[in-house]
């Protein structure tokens, strides 16, 4: 009797774990499909913004970019596509200054983007951000507010 109960518990646990794995796989596939649709929109010529990083900040920035009238393309690793057109701005918000500098500089060179923004995590790298004409964002202040102010200055021709 005890063996049968134990066997049923093992089979039930395996079934639940399998269900969990399949649901995670479905969520991942849906996310990939959404990302591919956004990349296709980027190839169609609509104004786009590249967002580099992951986490809560990127989700906030994604909403802000959509409200600003741009198609957000979120990447979490340095991966670029030649088919992307009309990239208006890039925002790098990863914890690594090297990655932020690399992605901003690459997108500036490949897509001729004038507006590049990055979080400077270490003040030693601040000079490099300025050398590559990347606007520095302060992680301690709300990033969307900083972007609003910077974009207003650019539109007014103050910067």
C-alpha cells in the first residue's frame, strides 16, 4: 500500500514538474516571438530605440520609449543586425560600463545614431563616455526623467 502511494506521489510530482517546464518554454517562445515582431517592425523603417540591459529599468524604459513614439528593441547581449533601420536612439542600462560603452559606440558607428545614453557605473569611465559622445545617465535618479530633460535640450538645440 505504502509503495503504491509513494509511486503515485512520484508520478504526480514528475507530471507537475513537466507541466512547469512546458509552461516556462511557452513563455520563452512567446517572448521570442514578440522580440522577432519588434525586430521586423525595426526593419520596416519605423523609428526605433535600442534598449540594452535587463531587469526593472529596461521594462520602465520600454514603456517610456513606446510613449515617446518609438518602437523599442530590447537586447540583453551585444547582438546587432544589419537590417535594422531608422534607429533614433540607444539606451544602455546594464551594470557593466564596458558593455554599455561598446553597444553605444557600435550602434553610433553602424547606424549613424546621434543620441546615445548610458549608465556610468564607475566614475573612472566617465571620460570615456564623453569621448564617445554618450550622454551619461545617473543610476540613482529616475532614468526616464533624465532622458526627458536631455531630449528636451536636444530638441531645443541647447546641448
